[in-house]
């Protein structure tokens, strides 16, 4: 069974929580940009958007690469490469935009707030990140 470390940002702060079991299985196959229900990360009545992630070796997920596999891509800018000069291109190892069991960290942002605050909901079972 997959286990994910999920980092949730509400614009002011970020919070981290662990997701495993059936909730983690339901995240497999989702893509960057998908909106999910907050119940998957112990935040009922919240709506969250997947913004990225990385695998156990630190390979970042990139929105414009289809599928869950890792591949070496020639990039000029964006996720995975920040050039210092104009016109520089590099071949970088990047992961596709689909969540798979190899992904260990998922980044999300809050698109719709719930009735209770995130601190209250995650204090019951998760950790808070400064």
C-alpha cells in the first residue's frame, strides 16, 4: 500500500500530514491540477488542488509530462531547472504529472475552506509545519 506525505498550503502557512490506507489508494492516478475532496487528507468540507510532488529520490513531478514514469527531458526553464543565462538548456530527470505508488510527497493548495480551521482538524492526527 502506498503512503504519502502531503503538504497543504492555505496561502499563509503550510501544514504536513501523512496519508495511508484506502485514502492513499484513492489518490493514485490523480494528476497535477485535479481538485480532490479534503476527506482524503483528514480535512472534511475542504477542496484541495494538487500542485506537484516528488518521489523518494527527490525527482520532481512536472505538469506538462504525461503519465507516472520518470524520464530524462531537455528543459529550458520551469520545474526542475532554473537557468542562470538565456538560451541554456539541460537534460533533467523528471517525473510525469500522474501520482503513482513511487511518489512519496504530494503538494496541495486549498481552493475551498471548510467550517473548521486546518489547525483544529490536523491537531487531532497530523503535524504542523512552520
